[in-house]
C-alpha cells in the first residue's frame, strides 16, 4: 500500500537531568602502592597525570554491580520511582563479555520493569553519547524518563605491571536520570570522530590489555577538543563566561588544564576528580559531577559543560543545567 501516513509521537520542548549519582569500589590504591611494586614514585605520577589515588573493584565486583549502585543513587536524587523509568542506557567499554548487555540486568536489579535497555560503547566519550541519546528519546516521546549510566571496570583490562596504564585507569560508575522539561536543560550535542588512528588507545584482542600511545593522545586531546567544547557552548546559546563548571573526561590533569585554558571560562570551576578517582573512562564525567554536587561545588540550575573524548578516537560535548 502506498500513500499511508505514519503517526509520530509529539515532540516535547526539552529534556533535563533530574539527578546524578556516583559509586566507587572500597579498595583505594595510592601512588605509594605502585611505587612498592614498579619503577615509579608518587612525585612522578602526580607530575605526569595528576593522580594521587584511585579505586579498584574486587574480583567479585562487576560492572553491573557498580552501575546498580550509581543508578540507585541517581534515581533517589531525581525523586522518581523505578516505575517512572522506561529506558536504561549503560555506557561502558570494559565489559567482561560481549553479551548479554548490562542494561537489562541493571534495570531488573533496580526494579525497573520491562524498559528499553541497551549498552553503548564510545569509550571515554560514552556518557556524553548516551546522554544525547536519552535527551533525544525524551524529546521525541520514545521514553518518559531515562536512566543513563557510565560504568567501568577498567582494572580487568589493565596489565598491572605496565606503568603507562596501571597508574592511570580505575573503576567506578556515575549515573543520571533524564526527564522532560518545559524548557531545554540539555543543550545540543557536538560530536564526531577521527578513525584514522584507532590504535592510539586499543585492546588488540580478547587476550590483550589496554595499550595507548600517551604522547599522541595528549597532543590530539590538547589541540582538537577545545574547539568542540566551544562549539557546544555556542550551540547552547551561551558564552564561556556563562559556565559555572567544566567537566572534561578525567583522562589526565594536564589535559584537563590545557582544555580549560583554551575554553577561557573565567567563572567556571573545573572538575579535577582524576586526582582521587583516576581515569574511569565512560564513568568519569558523571562520577565527577556527582562528587561536585555532593560537595556543593556547583549550584542547582547552573550551566555545566561536559566534554568527553577518548578511544576511537571519538568525542562529544554538550551543556546541561545542574539539577
């Protein structure tokens, strides 16, 4: 049959983040712990990546476990019940197995019945990609409310004798609940990728560990990412001085500082969660924001710039209002 007209869900005016939550494993690993087993020191690690300590999951702690803890806190902060959520997205690049995905199990354990549920892998920019998907789902009527989780157990893909990676990567989860709003609380996403050099951060096969070309990644991140961030600010209708906070992916403190300097947001608090949490890949942005909100570093309603970048090479940025 030709000439039929399909019905679409009514477009909502906007979506916003209703609450954040974060969770980290109990085990703390300091720079001094690494110095006891490899050729490094507290001063060397601090000067190169800015990390003081990080959290590592135990052998029985899974990505799903971490995601459930963070997701539960985000739900509590949002004021919604599990029954109010009908889509769950888990951003992760460190899955123990390729299937099943984590999202259905996370939803089940949180009491969210029969939601749409899927995992998304865009590595360290994964949370920003998932947040953009949640924003679109709410605005187009595909979902009422969405739970978005970034959860990583990076330690299971790390050679703990490799100084270039073991000192950097860590485990944790951060989550946000996205719901409808009469005015936009999530700005347009600016995203993209450069697939010409995927080997710069990669796991070669199922028996390998993460390897990265740290210098090449540093040069790319400190030159290519600030323009993406500034474009996201412009598309949100703001200027850098409007920002209350900048939350880049917590990759390396020197990268974070370099990006922030180029954005020139003189009034913004720049997240430095990496110093105590390490690099938790797709979990780093929501985990950092959850910590900032818990400490009262950023006021409710204030604009925050989120900037993800990493393996792929992929990147994404958007401005949100702090719930």
